[in-house]
């Protein structure tokens, strides 16, 4: 019995995954390449993505690197609080 050919979407997902692995090898050899123009400041540190492997990066005094789990959790908390404060500000503007 011949196995059915994978759907086109499955092939694209496979190729995307393979591309990520290949690009990730470049990061192992030469380090991550942050997307500096799109870096964002969260009020504490700068955050960006690696243009090669799409890994989340944080900028420290030593340069760009992958964040620790605690740093990532802190960043997410700051983003949630910022969204909450922005929503509160919009509501108070409407009320006046």
C-alpha cells in the first residue's frame, strides 16, 4: 500500500521548521541578530526578535541575548500592567 502524499500545508510547515533549524544553526555559530529597528522599550529594558531564528531577545549591558524565564515573565507582567493602565486612561478620558 502506498502512503498518501502529505497535504501542501504539511509540506510548508515542514519547510518552515527546517528553515528555522538551519537559520538557528547560524545563530549558534555567529550569535543572534536582533531586529534593532523594531526593538521596543518596556520601561525597563529593550526587547526584540532575532531576524534569523525568531527567538525573543533582551538587550543588557553585555549586548543582546535570550532572556531568562524570570525576565520573560517580568516583561509579560509589565506589558499586562501597561495595557491595563492604558485602558483605564481611555476610560477616564471618556468620562470627563
